[in-house]
């Protein structure tokens, strides 16, 4: 989160645009990066930006699994892996657009934008799920603790 906005690419990265982007916005962004910026962005998409999904998938999966209300709901911990897969797919798509510039099709830009939008949607759902499960777990523990004190 701290490294990518500071990358010397000459503009904002595509994979931080929550609402996605159009073909025209992709071309405009790619032009603003210049050759060195595109090379830096391409390199970081396939190296540094692969670490971020690994970190948040592990964190969110662990939180969801830890705070699940029953064994049966343990499969919910797999949801962050979908977000990570979408993120890695987005990274690959952005990399392809960076090396193909200026020959980027509308379909390629639309596909990459869809991956970006879906990534943020699934990540948001995962964070919300982890928060709700943790809150629910703490609430149940507090209730059980109060009950134990009353019966003791």
C-alpha cells in the first residue's frame, strides 16, 4: 500500500482504481508513464505486487477461519483466495497491457478493468466478513463471560 503509490511511473497505477477504467483511460495512463515508467510498473506488477495478495489472503483467511462460528463455515476462509486469484490475474493483465502498449485492445482493457473491480469487491466482502465474524465472536465471548460470572 505504501510502495506502489511511490513508484516512479509518472502517474497513478491502474490496479488502484476501485471503479475500474475504460480503454481511453488505460491509453491515457500508459502514455503518462513513459517508457521507463511502463518498465518499472511492469516489473513491479509481476514481482512486488505478488506479495500483497499473499499477505492479505493469509491475513483474511486466518481471521475468517479463526472467528468462524462453526466448523461447517470453515470453507468461508477460502473466499480470500478468490480475491488473491483475481489480483494476480489483474497483475498479469496489466503487465500484458504495459508490454503491448500502444497496441491495447478495448477487450483487453475491459477485461483488466473487470478483474480490478472484482478484486476490490471480493476484498471488501472478505474484510467485512472478517470484521463481522470477529465482532460476533467477541460478542459471544462477552456474553458467555457475563453468564459465567452470574452463575459462579
